[in-house]
């Protein structure tokens, strides 16, 4: 009879040990999952830009689509105000928040909330300071342009940064890829020979960069993600049309091939070989383009288009005009047109044009230095709150800025683990152990 009641006791101990073991595994798995989610949701490339006397902009990217906003205050212990970003309560890879209503010449401390969790700058809030006085520029200086991806489609969103004499300004693109940055709101004047660095951050979709002079800012040529440009050779036309961009030419192409070749001779006959139908870096909206231009009569022009290679040899008509269309339609994306001919001295001449075929769904196209930031923000425990952002002070003049007067419904704080199953199994084990002991003692007493 003694052995009869030993078995439940052993079974209870087994259930107890199994419950504790399963609970430990469950907790560890939940913590590992939370750790991975935190890393992907953590803000990257955090930058402070557009600093004025009453506002500034905080921007960052994430590896996964997240909801994000900025919590800020005038001291490290009063970070209670909230400013919403471009995405509002929607998830996005790109985050662009205009913080408004700051006192002139005051310090601002802030944290970034991403997917319901607060992140700071290595266990301390980020810090910035507004200007003491408002910038009053007599010039209306504006930067504008468009950003598209390498396949010819328009990225949903990207952040454009301008670095001018150490001052960093920024703007966010529209759904069509266009952007406008009102430079004169933050800088009084710019010398004509100032080299301005332009960078584009589209998060997981890639980046682009360029160098440009102030004269080209009003109409920056369309930039393609993944490329680097030098726009310092641009000249602003009186008509206000987009200037041509100077793109890099492969080494196998003659340097002189970037320009039209002309000869100064008497007579009315065409003496210039040119491509008139397309500019370098232009975006077209047809997959069946016709290329044309002028050339002296009596010469043969070898013309080809890449990346889907097609070629032909054409000769100008009696009026000195030539034209050609690729036999097959071009796919959306980047292509290169090349024409070659030999001049009167027998020298091989070349002209190239790089152009982009726009995807069908896309649109047609005929202060103070930035703060030094740590690239690896750290996470601190978040409080479950439903903040209401209120806008005070002057409104932001950035066209893409969203008003911060809105109520944000935040995601709840992620749980670090669930001990319900563990506690249940633990109680079951204790009960079995206690019941078996009582039965065993009762039987032994009998």
C-alpha cells in the first residue's frame, strides 16, 4: 500500500519541474522576440534640422514600418509634450516631425517614441537649442526638385537634406516624389560660389547625393536613388525651365562626347551634329520615343540605345535632319542613347544622353549647425499614454509639414512576458504534491 501513494507524489514533482522549465522557455522566447522587434523599430539616422527661433525638425528612419512621434520638453524632467510626424497614426519607414511652439533661444530635450517604446540618445535625451531671433531674409530662396527610384517609379516618401555652410535644412517628398525647402526661412543669404551638399534618405529604398550651387536650387534636376550627381555646371535659364544635369560618363566614352560638336563654317547648311529630342537626365513618359536632331548631309550616324540594346545607322535628309525610333518598346527605368559619326577629318565623334522612361503609374514630367547625434539610440521603458499634441507659436512654413494639433492613439507598451501558463502549472504541481502527501500520511496512519 505504501508504493500506491508514492506514484502521485513523483508525478506531482514531475509536473512541477516541467511547468517551471516550460515557463522559463516561454519567458525567454518572448524576450528574444521583443529584443528583435525593438532593434528593427529603433530610430536610425536621427537628425535635427530646420532650426528657427520657435521650431525645429526631427527626422529618422526605421527598418520596419512603425508609428512614431516626438516627446519633448524644456528640461530632462519635463518631457511631456508631444509632436506628431508626417505619418500621423500610420506606419512608415520615414519619419519627419516638426516640433513647434518652442520658446526663442531655449533648450529642448526630446525622446523618440517608436511603436509604443521610448528611445533616447544612449540613456540621455537628445538636446537642441532654438535661435534667439527670427531670420528675416530679403531674398526668397527656395530649393525644389523630385526624387524617383531606379526603376522609374516614384518613391512614396524620402527625406531631402541640404547642408549650407554647416547649417542643415530638410524637407520631405510628396507622394509624387516632389519636395520644396524654403531656405530663406532659416538662412538670410548664400554666396553664389557656395557648394551645397544635397543628400536623399529613402530608408530601405536607398539614397542619393549631389553637389550644387545656389543658382540651381530653384529647379534641381530629378534625382534617381542610388546615384551621385554633380550639378555645379548647371546654368539657370531665363525661361525658368529645368536646367540640364551633368551626369558622369563611363570611361570608355570620350570626354568630348558629353557636348555637341560644331564647326564654324560659312553657308546656311547644317554644320552641327546634335540630339534635339532629349536632354541629359530627362524623364519621358512614353515607351516608344522618337529621337531626332540635326547633322551635315552626306554622313552616316550610328545610333544605339541601352540597357536593352537596339541600334541602327541613319543618314540626314536634304534638310540636315535625322530621326530614329527603337524597333522595340523600352521598359521603365534608366536608358542611354549614343550616336557616333566621323567628322570631315575622319575623327570618331560621340554624343551620349542618359534618360529615364517613367513607369506608367508614376507622374509625367515634361540657423545653427545640426546637432551631433549618436547613430545607436537606446530604448527606455515606455509609459502607456494617449497624448494630445497641441500647437503653439508660429506655424511651420515648410509646405510638407503636418500640423501637430491632433490626438495620437498610441500602441500599448509591449509585454515582456506572460507568466499565466507558468503559474497555472506551478499551482497544479503544488496541489498534486500536497494532495499526494496528505493521502500518503492518512494511509500510513491507518
